[in-house]
């Protein structure tokens, strides 16, 4: 089998902001943008991946088109391990993060999709089998930085059956308002997106203890300061989660050796795909760290994270970006119901994106 084509496809689906406009990376969002990576083969099997993402999509498209794809045409897509190792080494001069690794992440996911389709098995079977066929989702809220809006959206998510809610906030009043709106029994998480120096992070974490957080995510700047994060963890009394900014398994190794986290959050579209996530899970087990993938996506990146999470012995809550989409690439097949999502059982990632949705919302 040989790769005959690699095509990046940008799909932008409008959404209705939940309780007001918001966004990440210094940009107000009106669409959810998904960068698909389509890989065709000479045997007629097509694999679908997803590369990060969001505001950096133009850079990732250029990298896939001009740097990665020309190196992979004609290669054997079934040799995933050797091929990805070769590509990572070949492109390391251009950075072990950013568009090069994001593009390779999308390729890797697509190659695993091809492997599952070729074997006529879902990805979770290739990874050892599913322990869960239905998983709880956590509503991953947009950043609002407003007490009333945070309380309103939190209450809405809980009313829809979510037992887990994650905020993207950095102030105590918003966290307190969410806890009051959610009630005592809901698992509440806070992702702060790396805002504080070490002493500030310790102080803020201790102030948030009253809200009984399930975890506190990325409280420290810079995110690769693992020794500092370990200090915060040892002084705050809250489970610390991090890892979406690690873009190789080696970054997680350094994080684990420092004792920096209770929960590791590899992102399949950023970390090197499924292949790197397998390595990370093995390392995490030896360091007694729980793995909960970072999956605020609506394409193959979400499916990859869900398929991977289904193999974990302990149930893993699946991240769901909490916005009201006009549609998704899979229709309503992956929409959470009563705060839960069912594992798709088709070959590979479980299902393919709807070609009509791609045609309608494609941007490139």
C-alpha cells in the first residue's frame, strides 16, 4: 500500500455564542475551525486526521502542503511507527512544536484511521479493546471573565445533564459563582491557561480551594516550568492537570520526572497523534499519573481522543467544547446526550466526516 495524496481541508462551522461572544488566543470566534488531514492510498482506503488548529491553521496548512506531504507521497502508510519516527527526526530542525508537529499529528491520526479500516476494526480494538462504550463528557466552557455569564452558562450545562464542567477563568469571583450555580455535587474544573508566576499560582490555588475543584489546569507561566509546577502542586491541595502545551512524549517525560502533575492532558492534534499518546500513557502509568486527553475539537481529533480514552480501565471524562454549533462534521452522531457520548464502533476512528458538511463549510 502507498500514500497517493495528502490534503489539508479547512472546515469552518458557525456557532451561536453561549451567553455572549468569546474566544481563545486573542481572537473573538464566530466559527469553530477544523483542519482535516485527508490521506488517500492506492488501495482505495482513505484516512482522516486532524491537525491543530484554531488561530494557527494557516501556518499548519502551509507546512502540510509544502513540507510534510511531499515527503510522504509514495510511502507505506502501514509502517506508522517507523514512518513517524523518520518524519519527526527529519523535521526537528524546524521545531519540536508548532506547525511541523501539528501537521504530523494530523498525519498520524489519519494513518491509524487507515490501519483500523484495513484491519476492519475500530481504533480502540487496535489499542487493546474498550473498557467503556459510553463516557461522561465535561462541558468545556468558553472564557467569559464575567460572574453573571459564568454562572448562567454553568447552570445551563448542569441542566443538560453534565456532571463535569470546566471553566476558563482566572478570578476567584467567577470560580465561586460557577460553584454556586453548579451545586456541591458537580465536578468543577478550572483551566487558567498559564497566567501566573509560581508564588501567584500558589496563592490563587489556595484561594480556589474553597470551591472544591476536581482539578486546576495550567496555573503557571511558562508551561514548561515543571519544577515550578511541582512546587505549586505540593503547596495547593488541588489536583494539578497540564500537558496540552507539550508537543512530544519527551515533554511529558520531563513533566513526570519533576512530579509536576496528577493528570496528564496530551492533545492528539498537537502532541504527535495516537503514536505519541501511546508512549505517554505507558510513562504515565509508571509515574502514577492519570491520563485525560485534551479534546476540545469536533473532528477526527475528538474521535481519536475518545477512542483512546475508551481503552482506559478507569472512566475518563471526555472534553466537549461547550458551544451551540450549526452542525458538526458527523451530524448529531457524536453530540453528548445527558452529558454522555457513545463510542462509535465503525472501522478506524469510528466514522468519517460527512462529505456534504465538508462541501458546504469548506474554506480552502
